[in-house]
């Protein structure tokens, strides 16, 4: 089917179901809709309306753009504008869960309705994910057209991990990825892709004195070394994204010695890097509704981790848009203090999982 005919059919389809939705202050936004698992929902007119809008946003690449509320009811003119951008090749991404969220929704709609338009969109999404993988197993965050740091192997915001998890679930045929959602030898291709992704994860793990630690948010695709991104995202040990990577590695069914060593090394690093006696507090000093963020000494505070640690001394830091690292959050501007997640508690979630994982390995 030629793209012009496809676009025309899609536009007519989207507009035909728009009347079932009305703007409501209580309506769910796209990120909330994407978390729905109730199969009955996907048989409703509201689910169909949203699905047709998701179809409209899918680019010719097979991927989707990010940070768009695809559940918001749109006018016919808005739908036409979205469809007019279908040929874009520079905004398809896996950043901020884009593409993987839409693919899952397409799979759920096909499982519930049997409408092959959703199955076909899902298959195009799978091909998009496979097309972006580097020969070494890594993925960038945008493709096929990319610029600057977008070409780096990207763990930032769990982009590569989310991609691998979707491919794994499709490979295993778990609901909603069962039946004839994929065909032919695609599942074996996914198996190969996932395994190469694991190899890339192991290759990019930062080594210090021969010991594995954690990962940076992004790595150079040719050297595997930690790479910079935005001005305040310097090459670093990164706690947040490393949590998801470790969780993925612990989920492997038959981990080899390299995987075990990688997980053990990361957990040792998390233990050394935890910050004790520090609590973050949102406080309004001036009667404004825009509360600021403060570091407060508290001997009873739960362990916390900085998002970034410098590669030289493994010291935690925060950073402003000038690219200059600072030890304390009070030393950077208000815009970056409030506009970025500089600290995380998420590594603490790994400890019970790690103990259980180690106990199973010993059996």
C-alpha cells in the first residue's frame, strides 16, 4: 500500500471514532492509559479512539516520537497535522519509554479486537527496534536520523533496557504478545538481538582496577567508553540507570559467570556509593508555591544515591547547564535543582532481589 493511500485511510479512521470522546478534567493521560492491563478496556470505544490516534503518530520508520499525550482527544485538523508528519525520520525514539509503550498498546488492542491494523503497526514497531541495533548489540536513543549524542549507546531513562524487555517478552510470546502477533522467524531474530544486547551491556560495564562497577548513562558505540550527553550529563558512574540494567541481568534464565560477576560487581559498587545521613527536603522558604530542594543532615535518613559519581574519585556530584560539577545541590541554579532527578533511592530495591538471586544460584 502506498504511503499516501495509507495516510488517507488512517485519517478517515481516526476522525470516525473521535466523537466517542469528550474533554474531561478526569480523563486519563497517555502514560496512565499505557499502564492499563484490564482486557475489557481494550474492547471499548475509548480504547479504539486512543488506538487510532496512536496509529496516526506512528512514523514511516515504524517508531513513535516521545513526550506526547496520545490519549488527548484531538480535532480533525490536529489529526491531519499529525498525519502530515508521518514521513519524519528524525524523531522516532525509545527515550522516555516512547515506541515501547505504543507497541504494547497495539499488542493489547490486537489481542482484544483482532483488528490487523494494530498487528501490522506492532510488527512495524518490532522492525524499527531491530533496525536500530548496532552490530555490537547496543542501541542509540533516536534513529534512523540522529545528531550529536543521540548516536551513543543509550541507557539513559532505561531506553535500551526497555527495548530489550519488550523484545524478550515478544520472543517468549507472553500476553499480550502471543498468537500470530509476530510471524515466521521473527522470534529467533529477537532471541539473537536480545543476546547481543546482553553482550553489549557486559562490554560497556565500567571497570576499575580490573573490577566491574556500574554503567554510564551513555557510552561511545565504537569504544564502549562512558560518553557525555547534555551539558549537565557528564561521563560518570550512574546509579539510576544501572539499577535497571542489574535487574535485567538478574532476570536472565541461565546467567553465565560473566553475568554473575557483572551483577556482583555492580552490587558492591552500590554498597560503597550509598550516601548515609542525608535527607532531601522540598521546602518553601518564601511563601511561594514553587518549593525548593534542600539537602538536610539526618542520621536516621534512609540510604540515598546520587545519580552521578565522577569517574576520577567516584564522588557524588550535581551539575548546572554550564557543565561544572558541584558537590552540593545548593551550589547550582534553581532551574536545575528542580528540573532533574539528582538523587535516587532505587538501588535499595535491588538488595532483597539480589539475595534471592544469589540463593538460587547456590542451589
